C-alpha cells in the first residue's frame, strides 16, 4: 500500500495504482478524455494533467504511477493552466456548432469546455475538415469532430479482439479509419459510440431523432442471450428511441452487444400488431379483446372436447418472461394440457438433470477460471459479451480450448482446438475424455462407449488444457444444446468435468432459458413431430423459432386452431386463427433468470402500443374467462413471487438425473451444420432493419463449406447452390469456410432463405443452382 | 558528405582507399582489438560498464545521457530475451553524421554493439536505419556479413560461449521514428508513435523486454574506450564531456561537412576549420545542436566551446551535434517558418498539445512570413509554446517550441519589423 495526498486529502492505495485510480477512489474528478477504466492507458489527450509535488512539469494523472508520499494537486494554478491549455488545443480544430451535432447535450468535450474553455477563441486560422468514413449500418461518423483520444481504436483491438479501426497519417492529419474498403463488423461494435467522448461516432439508427435531454432513461434487461445485459432504455413520447448499457460489473460490465443495443428498432416496426384479430372464413377481422379471448377459450375447449387434451400443445420461446411462462403453464394445467414447451430449438429432449441447467457458477467466477473448454458453440455470435469476458480472461492467463464443428475465430488465443463434423460432436468429446482417461489412468464410465481408433493429437491437446487446472469449466453452447444427440454430448462433457474437477455449465440460449426450466415449461418435447389439433403459441414463430421450422410450419398449418400471442403480425397472419397482440419486453413488467441463475425483474419502459397488452395480463384474463381459480393476480410481482417462490440456487443443478448411454457412431456423406445466426435468433432482432444490414446478417445468407468439399461438389465461391433437406429447398450464394471439416455444409437455420430446410445437424444434398 | 576532422570514431580511416570501410581495413587499424581483449582477457561485464562510466561518454543521439549509467540500468539476471538497439534513424534536420559512420566505418558500430551486448548480457541487437537511405543500408548489411563470416558476430564469438546476433532494419521514413520508444514501436511493425514513459525501455522495451537504445555514434565510440581506456577517452574532451564528437556543419560556411573534434573545442576554431564564412559574409546566428536546439546569435556563439555544458549554459543544446550556420542575409522569420513547418509535418499526432499546437505555431509564423502578421502574434506564439512544452508524451513537442523561443528571445525585433511592414528587412539581401 502507498500513501498519497490528493488536494490535501490523505489516502492509501494499492501499489500499481495510478494517480487517476487514487483520485477516483475518493471521488475527486480529474478531467479526462482518453482514459477509460476498461481500456489500456494511452495518455494522449493530456486533459488529466495535474501538479505533482517535486515534479517540474504537470503529469498526466491517468498514466502516472502513485509513489509513496506523493502529493497531488488537481486544481492548483499549474494544473488548471495546463488543463485549460489542453482544452484550448482540443477546441481549435473542433467545430463549435454543437447545436447541429448529434452528441449535443451528452458530449464530454462540451461539458468540460464549460469548465475549462474560454469564451472566445484565440485561434484565427483555418479549421480542419476531415472526411467521414463508412463504418457500416450501425455507426455514423462525423470525423471532423474527432479529438483523437483513440478510445475507439483501443476498444476494437483490446475488447472486441480485432483492430477494425486505426489511426492513419501523422500530426494534425491523423484520422481514425477502418481498413480500406472495410466496415466495423464486430458483434459488439456499438460500444464505440458510448466510448467516443464527442460526436465523431454516433448511432446511425438513432441519428438526429432526438436530443438527450428530451429522453427519459428507464432501466430494463436485455431479452436476447442468456447473459441478461442491463439496459438503459431511452424513451420519448412513449416510444423507445435508443438503448444504452446500464453498468453492471457482474454481468455486462459497461458494454452491450449490438443485438442488445439496436434490436429496439423492431419495437417500432410496421409489423407490430396492435389489435386482436380473428380469422373467420379465411378472412382476418379485427376484434375486441373480450370477443377474441372468448374465441380462444371456446376454441381450446372445443378441440379438447373433440380430440382430448393431448391434442393441444403450448409453445413459447425462452425469451418469454418467468411470469408469462408460469401463467402459460398454469393455464394449460387448468385445461388439463400437459404439453408446454420452450426448448423449441432442441432436437433431443431426452436429457434429464437434477435441476435447471445453468452456467454452473456466476459469470464473474467463470471469468476467473484457469481453463475453459467450450463445446459446440459459435461463441461470439451466441453470447457476444460472454465471449468478450473470456477474451479478457485469456489475456490474464486463462487457457481456452474448444471442441467445435467449425474453426471460427474467437479473436483470442485458443490453447487447443478439436474440429469435428457436426454429427461427430459426441465422438469428439469422447476422444478428449479418452485422452484424459489415459493421462489420469482412469477408466471410462460404463455407460460411455470407448470408441476405437487413435486419439487425435488435437483431442490430447484439449485434454491437456483441462488436466491439472485448479479452476476449470466445461461449457456447452447452442450447437451442443440444439444437437440431435444433446444428451450424449452432455453426458460425455459431464464425464470430462468429473475427471478434471471442472465445473460443467450450460450457456443459456435465451434471456430466460433458466427461468423457463424453473417454472417447468419443458414438458412437451417435440410437439411438432406428431402434429396436434391445436397450438397455443406465445412469442413463437413456427418457421423461425423451432429447429425443424418446415415441419413445425406444416404442423400448425394443418392444425384446427392456432392461437398466436405475438407482438408482430407477419408470421402469425399466415397460419394462426386468432392473434392476441402482446407486449414485447419494453411494454411489460417481468423477470428473466439469466444463465448464472440471477433473477432480474424489470418494468415496462413505455406503455403498450395500441391495444397491445402484456402477455401475463392476457393469460390471466384468459384464466378468468375459462373460469379457472387462482388467476386473480393484480401485479406481475405476485406472479413472480409465486413462480420463483423460495431460493433459486438449490433448484439449479447440472447433475445428470440418470446415466446416459453414449454410443460411438460412424458418419459419412454431406452433413449440415445449421446454426441460428446472431440476428435471426429472436423476434426482435429479426425485425431490426439496421442489424439486418450488417456483415453478420449477410454471412447468414450463405452456404459455406471448405474448399475441398466445394471442389468435390463442383462449386466455387460466388456460385449459387441449391441445398435440399427432407424435400425442402434453399438456394444460396456459396462461400468458402476453411475452418470446416470435409463434407460439412454450413447453412444457417431459421433464416428466411433456409426455413424450408429441416434439422440443424442432418444429412443434406447440395448441387449447383 | 565528407569527414574533415577525424577523432575517435573515424580514427585512422583512409578515405582515399575505396576499401576503407571493409573489415580487413578496420582490423588493420586496430579494429576488433577491443572485442578480442574483452574475450581473451575475460574482462567482466561490470568492468566494461565501469570503463564506460569512466569515459564520461554521453549519448550522441541528442539528450546527452551518460552511456555507462544507461547500461547499468539493464536488469542483469532477467530470465527472458533482452535487446540492444542502435538508433540510426538520424532525422534531425542538419544532422548527417550517423550515415557517414555506417558508410565509412560500419565495423566500429558493429564492434561497439557487440561489446554493448556483452556488457549487458544481451544476445540480440537491431540497427534501425533511416528509411530513406538505400546504399548506406546495403553497405551496413555487407559489413554485417563480413563480421559474421569472420566470427565476430553470431554464435560462439571467437570460440567463446558468447553469442550475439545483429540485424539491420530499414526504417519507415518518419522523423518521430528516431524517438526511442517510437522506434521500438516501429521496429515491432507498428505505427511509429512514442510510448508514455515510464516504463522506460530498460524495463519495458522492444516486445516488452528490457532494451537499451543508443545512437550510432555512441556505439561507434565504444571500441576506442575499451581499447584505450575510459580515462584516455575522457581526457580527449573535458570533464563531464568526454571524448571527441562529430559535428555536422551546414549552412553558410565554406566547407560544410562532418568534423570530429574534441569536446570543448572553441566554436571559433570549428568555424575556422570549416574555412570560415562563405563569401566573407558576417556570421549572424548558429543553431548549435540540430533543428530542435534554440538558435544562438553570433556574439554568444563565438564565446562558446563545443560541448554539452558550454552550449547549455548559453541557453541552447548540443543535441545531435548538427551545427547550422547562418550569415547576415538570413531572414529569421523565414528560417523559423521552415523549422516550424518541419515539426508541424512530423508531429506523430498522438498527443493533443503537439498535434494541435505545432500546426497553430506554423500557421502563425507562416502568416507573419507572408506579411499577414498581427501585433498580438508574438505573445500568442510564446503562450502556445508554453502550453505545448513539457506537456506532451515525447520531446518532439519541446523540440517544436525551442526554435520559436530561441528566435523570439534573440531576434524578436525582426519579427516585429515584419509584422509592422509586411515584408522582411532582409528581402534585398538574400
Ligand atoms: C523527436 C525525436 C527524434 C529523435 N531522433 C533521433 C535520431 O534520429 N537519432 C538518435 O540517435 N536519437 C534520436 N532521438 C533521441 C532518442 O530518443 C534517444 O534519446 C537516443 O537514441 C538515445 O541514444 P543515446 O543515449 O546514445 O544518445 C530523438 C528524440 C526525439 C524526441
Ligand atoms: S472517433 Fe471518437 S473515440 Fe475515436 S479517436 Fe476520435 S474522438 Fe476518440
Ligand atoms: S509530442 Fe508530438 S510527436 Fe511526441 S508523442 Fe506527442 S504528438 Fe507525438
Ligand atoms: S486522460 Fe490522461 S492523458 Fe488523456
């Protein structure tokens, strides 16, 4: 510990602290631009110059290490003169037209200029003008305003993992640029907007649509991946205008993924449905709520009376809240219906665990691991911010290993990597297990078949990463969870965890995957394989939210009654019989339980659009209409307290309830690797126009294979190919993906271009179109 | 350029012999004897560094930092790789001595670096050579090959277990790459931008490893010191200013060129060696240490001796030893305009005061030089300078301000005249 005195206040700080750290710890504000607690120290803006006793010159607080007995003056004449001098330099080439700048009102330069600037400018020369840059659909530029703090550059390199921005040229000709002809394509790129202290980088979708002082700030929780990023939703006239991160070090730190940040565009989409609708004689008609609810109640009762309660299934995506899923379950039990399912993207429903599957530890604990093995995941796209956290952990020495059906770059070092065919994921995991058993001299569990053949060196390397680590984790991603042999993958992964003392974790696919399990909304299995007479669908779109979308679509089209509780009309209009407009997350209160088992409740940030109603209220009234007892809730909190009664912790468990037989299988022929692409994952991101213009969205429209496979098929990059699965056809542009094993055809799933296809991991045929 | 006076670095070099730079000739005039002496007599690392300290050799790159002391900062028992780097970026306007060293006596530099590597326990070195010279670069590569072939460089030097690899690296043609930490960034393949110090290169240098950087002339002086002893070197010059030093004399003298003379030589003697003023004109002013050094008027300069202490006392710096001589026809406003343009053009742009301030300084001086000066400009220049100097990441910011301060201190009236009359009082003369 070191002693330091700042503006007369004495304090002690750990050695290695900077003067800025020390000042922050006692709430002394030192003006700054380039300094950011999550980024490396650049010390280039010089705004933080302070006086240090015995130092002949003012020193930058952000980069000056504290020495014992140091005395710092942040407001002395020397310090303030230096700070004012820097401010003058920053302003000489900065446009002084704040009224037309999109950053106006939330600009650090503007704020500090009030305290440190002069009223008139001594600069009488010509001002600099800098050409704007095309950074893609999300980030707008006004580069003349750039103050060269390099925060954006450091962010792309250090946090996003790939330097997509750089500083070209010298001196006052220095410009922030993307690589020539390239845009900024990171899945967490929007953070540079928050980092930029001036109006050089602003939000393209939000641009010029409102002033910060016109917006009210409301807290919320991201409805996308299983992390549960905390949000500040900014609202004007009952409309969501913008989404920013709410800092929560335990979860999203100060970041947001682009999906969290920009999907709000869908909230204001033309496709929002705002009145209940009933289809009669093939014609859609608006209805009042009472009529619509009675139609639903009677319809359900009618189907059950005629075909029995097994003829009805309720499906919901795990992006639905705890309250919604709990009431859905309760409503269905009232009707005697068992089948309530949220694992819509699953292909294997056989896994049984002792509790709700989860990360197995807190996000912060995971980040402090010595080694992490990720199995079956396109990590950066499934969990953008978790991937970011692990990237930082790797910098601090964590070793990251992967077993994957692709070689995607994690933008951080992989200590070991085993790439397999997607239908050999089980076998890949077993190979690592065998390698571990060999090293440790232990036998495989009797239920796990000890496949034959040599253990590949890559599998041994993966095993070596985990072996002997104090704090290790084995994580299962979406590819594993959506795999037709999920239970086997899970069992083999659990065996690896057991053999190495690692914690087994499931990276929840959606915002409320854990909550869905806690309320028991997983009782249906594959409800579309054997078509039902009636489907009750909450926030779910058959062709986009169900693994075999084509099969699901066929099933709902054949059903007698399809009730859709949805915020959007588009898909529902095609196959539903009645649509009840329900609130997206921004218009309802509710709770999501994230992957670490943390329940996060939120309130609606705007009032429901038109006659839209929060789904929990709709389900409650439906319970009343059906005459069920126990549907008298007045607030969502009452529902939550009933749904999550008691502590959550003890109800989380990744322990297998029964052993799973893991059998080695051989595989050959073309196989599909189908993943749901990042901006196709849920109803909102699918409808956010700006996200749909990103590079990630473009990749999702391609058919990818390695060069050898393409050559074998007579295809080349740029060709159009016709992929066929179970009679469904998709025509796609061809691209090379060198990271795939031979004979693997990577075609994204649940995409407008591919929705006619079947299973994510299944045989596929491909020909030139 | 031509070398007119020979001291420690060019000792015994016969420029008329076209092979003078070759290893064979270097050995004939006593080259590699210092290295052999160290290895044969098993002189310890500490003894080498002690000899360097005795010599009072001060870094020839500009800052004049005592070399022996710098070498002693290197961690001795560091477990990983350490690096030795030579700075042959030589970008300071007026300076052209290092180029002559790698062209005319490259082995002195190579031997000096090998000895440095030995003294600090370093096994890998780089010479970062100015990006806009090509034949000189080739020459140095050839000399490296000779040294390797002769067993002076590489593994198991002269049959001992001492190994030292030395590589040449062609620079990227920016002045800022001569600043030691920008040089390291550039050497790593990044944009040449200075790093914030601390940490200093001795703890966090090339690729984050302990590194010592010295100027070409500094290294080339080392073999003499080891061969003849530090004391003898020191006595060539004067206390605290040991040895001879290369001065690159340019401007209005009859015989511009490199002069390697004892530190402490009166400037008047140097001027005489240069054949006096060109065309018999009067000496007006001298920039005694490269473009970054404040200008000194003739009367002060004629009282100075050429060494670090004397020039510092006179209010300027010996810097890199580039002596820019100006006669009575020179318009100081134009001279400053040229200097300020250079720093405006060469600022790396990283830190605010230098990035924004150098352009501001230049624009004002440019206006004055073009007859558009304003009475308040001179105070403004001084004030901008005060806001740059001492507030930047590297010394380029200071270097941009010193010429302005020097000119305003000694030649303010010329600037005032120009502002008032819209044209130079020297218009007719030049
Ligand atoms: C802007 C700037 C440019 C510099 N250029 C050079 C150069 O070209 N050559 C050089 O040796 N030192 C140059 N230096 C000084 C180096 O940073 C460093 O001090 C020197 O290489 C150390 O070697 P020495 O101790 O042997 O002098 C420059 C410094 C600054 C601030
Ligand atoms: S664009 Fe913004 S964040 Fe990037 S360097 Fe410029 S001012 Fe800083
Ligand atoms: S002082 Fe100038 S050259 Fe040095 S780091 Fe700052 S901007 Fe770059
Ligand atoms: S905040 Fe310290 S130099 Fe920018």
